[in-house]
């Protein structure tokens, strides 16, 4: 169970004056030495990018990436308190704390885990259908330069995804695998892990092609959960916090620690299997067959031609 660590992250990130330094202090206090904070001023505000690396037993093995995706932790001064959009950061920091505590007690993963998110308690909002969404402090491409790291061999992108009519389920849903413009099948191992940690049949989030294109192209999309798939070549799975009803990203009092615990444990269990070499995100033979038959779709990772 990761409930304790999720609650710690929840309480810290709820503060109106929280910043990257406070998060870094908490991570270092739990024995995570490799922590960095970068303060960046964006077009609509500023944020602190926080990243940490937990080395594992063999730091040279391929690294699991966990990205806490969000526009902001809060929409102050319009809204008081932690917003629904904050869940990605809570799960990412909760996972880092749990992995550190596990390592301190002797349960060290086979390889490294790299965890990135950003800390912005005063983000703006933007109109969206069916409900308003949070607005990132800078364009998504600039965010991805700091959230996606070259060492990440596969990525779990955790994001609040309650502002839609596609998943009428409260809990956690996962997306198909996105890689270089392709949408690939969800591996059975990943589905099994979600079923095990949730105790329910695994729920999936449907995606369209435009969901895995850069946000700057102006096309509609479910949210920013798949933006890490617009850069690089590694496979990305979205881990979505969902609801039965349609909830604005800027709504407060929405985050559910039970669901966050499931999302955090899912990320940790996948990281265990992936770093041990026992949880591939895609089938290499199938991938090569797609390339031979249909060629590259990497152009979908770019902005495309002007409409």
C-alpha cells in the first residue's frame, strides 16, 4: 500500500505557497540524493520542475520513467485549494516516496526509476468543452523538454482525466501504448497489473490520433496525458484518474486518495517488472512488421502542415 506516501504528497502539495524546493527537501529527507529543481518563467506564469532518480540495484539497466502530468496544482486566486488537475503530481511524488521507503527497508528495484513533475500552485484556467481545464504555464513542447528525460526507456504518464464523457468510471484507466505516432496494443502484463492493484477489471481510456499529436497544433484532444509521446521514441502509457461524472480540471475537493493510491501502486508495480526486464511495453516483432508494411508515423509527433 502507498496510501501513507500519497497522503504525505497530498498534504504538502495542498499548500498555497508550496514550491519545488519544499518537494525536493521532502524527497531528500527520505534518502533520494539525485533530486533537481528548475524554476522556469512561462507565458502565463511560472513553475518549478522537479525530477529525481532512484538508482535501483543496477543503475545501468533501462530506466522506468514516471511523469506526473498537470497544468497546475491550484488555480489561485480564483479557486482556493488543490484542484482536480493536481493528481498527476501527487501520484508522482507519492511513488517517489514509496520507492525510497522500500529501498530504505531493503526492497530495491532491479533498475533505476526516474520521476518528473512540476509544481505550480497558481496556474491559469482555459475554456474547454465539456468542462474548463487548467492551463499550463508554458507551451507543451517546452514542458516536455523538462519532463521527458533521455534516460527513460518507457514512460507512464499520470494525469487527471475526469473532464470527458468517454470513461464513465471512477478510478484509474490506462491508454493504449503510444510510440512514434503509432497507437499500439496494451500488453497483457500491464492489464494484469492494473486488475491486480485495483481489484477490478482493468478499464481503458480510448484515444484518437490527434490525442498523440503536439498540443500546439490547436486540435482538440482529451487532455495533455499523452504529450510525452510527442517527443522521442520510447513507448508511453497514460495512467488516467477518472470519474463517473464530468469534472472540471479546476474543481477543488475532487482528488480521491483511494484512487491515487491505486494509480501510485500501479506505477510502482510496473516499475518493478519493467526494471527487471519482465514487462515490455510493446512487442518488437509486431513493431518491426508495422514499420515494414506501413513505414514511419513520426510526422505525427510534429506540428504538421498549416491548415
